[in-house]
C-alpha cells in the first residue's frame, strides 16, 4: 500500500504521473507467474476517503508484465576422481547448468563451490573444498542448459583410507554466495 502525496489533478480529465515505492515480493515469480508474465492490480482510493462523483473507475490492471528473473540449477555432471600420483587425486569433468527462470538469457558470471566428501550422498567428512567462477555464461531461460568444464582440482589425500568403500561424493553449488538474483536460490 502506498499513500501518494502532492497530488494535484485538474478536474475534467486531468492526469498526473506518480512514482510508486519499490516493493519486495517473497513469492517465486517464475513459478507463480503464468507463462512468465504477471499482472499488477492497482486500486486508487481503496478505502473511499476521497469524495468523488464516480468511485467505480478507481481500479486498473497492468496486465502481461514480463518476469525477467533467472533461476540457476545444477542439471548434471560428468565429474571424475582419478589417481594423479601417490597420495594425490585429480577431480575433473563437466557441469551442466540450467536456467529454469524467465526472461532474457542468463549471462552473468556464476560463482561455483565444490566440496569433496569421504562418503556417498555428500555425507561424512569433508576432504576438500574449492571455488571457481564460470564465465562466458549464456543460458536461455525456460530450461536452457550450458556445459562448463571445471578447472581440474588436485586433492592430496589417501583415497583408500579416506573414503567409504573407495567411494566419495562431490557437492556442487551454483551461485553459492547468492550474487545472482534468482527466482529460487535453493536448487
């Protein structure tokens, strides 16, 4: 709700442009919109505090407003852990990111965080953690994808002793520091 001040509209059909206050919505506009479009309903003098000839024309619907918000998701990976040298392994491969949001292509650099665990399901103890920024991003909205090759990471550890049945897992976090405004930053 906004209260407009300094309103001075001439009788007989005068107009005045008035700026509204920015409002923050906590809903997921990508999921809660229809076809990535929303409507904004405006009601002037909603409590009938102004005495006027006709109060039935105090509403307006600003329709088909495009939502332009990305939603980054880790779609898939081809990550591998291979022996590099005694007591060292190399983590390498690709990550496919998706943009499940609305509007223009996502073309912001995306900060990534990788965490290597000594157990499956990203459980157990953390063996290593590193970050990388994916540049050259150009992912179409509505489910577009792009494949990125990670910078190989050398991890110094005894993988036989520091794994569960010689299996490990890697948690991949896209936009881990919330630098990209998204519809839903939880995927």
